[in-house]
C-alpha cells in the first residue's frame, strides 16, 4: 500500500540520516571538531543532505541535479562487491579512482556507497578549506570565513559535496598542486588530478 511505501521511505531516510551523522562525526574528528567554520560546513552539509533525501528519496537523490552521483555510487558498489579490478581501462578513464576508492573503503566498513561518497566529498572540501587557511594570512577569522564563502569553497562547495561530485576532489588536488609545501605532495596531486580529469 502507499502507506507502507511511505513508512519504508521514512525509515530509509532515518537510516540514511544515521549514517550521515556517523560520517559527519568521523570527518569532524579527523579535520577539526573544535573549529567553528568546519562545524558550520558539516552542519550545512548534513541539513542539505537530509532535505534532498527527504524530498527526492534516498535512491532518487542519486539523479538529483546530474547522474554523476549515480555513476560513482555504482563504481563504489562494484569495487565493494567485486574487488578492485586489474583492468587498465578501469584504472585509467573509467573509475577516476582517486575519488571512489576512498569511498569504497568507507563502504567496506559499513557505510552505504551513497553516504560514503558524500563523506569523501565533504572531506575533500574541508581539505580545501584547510589548505587555504594555512596559506593565507587574513586579518581575522571573519574575513577568512567571508572569503571562503564567496569562493567555490563556500556554498557551491557544500552543494558539490552534498551531490558527492568529484569536483570537490579536483578542487582539493588543484589547491594542493598550487599550495602544497612539499614537491612530493604537488607531484602526487598532479598525478591524481590527471586520473580524475580522464574523459
């Protein structure tokens, strides 16, 4: 019946929300739980994810805005189910591995592929924030917050991380390439960026 379907949808959203909470806490612990700006990003990410899942459903959200999210969830589920392939075509253009492999690791430990992808995207976004913070010398925290908000690291970055788009990984790797302190970090960023940019 439609009532049973609605109840199932609400249960799915609550299960999704529980995983989002765990993912948000994990990111907060790793990337700065005492930082008000990081908490604001995580809070916005959590609320927007819930709103999108509630509006479109846990499965329907995968095609909200674009089908990229569906593609990467499929890649993560394939890796979890079948292991990492030895096929060169998968490693080069198909997988864009710097993005879905960390999500597959989270999925192996219990996160759904959807939430795992969103958590990885959020971590990349917050990595961007950290790189910018460590590279600029703002007059005060408010000025830094405003600067981050009006750049791609603000609202659009949160939106990309809600959609679990690889663009957050690309933003992080470009910033690491430009702002990284060690040559090894910059070379690693360039190589991973090339894999993400494959058509």
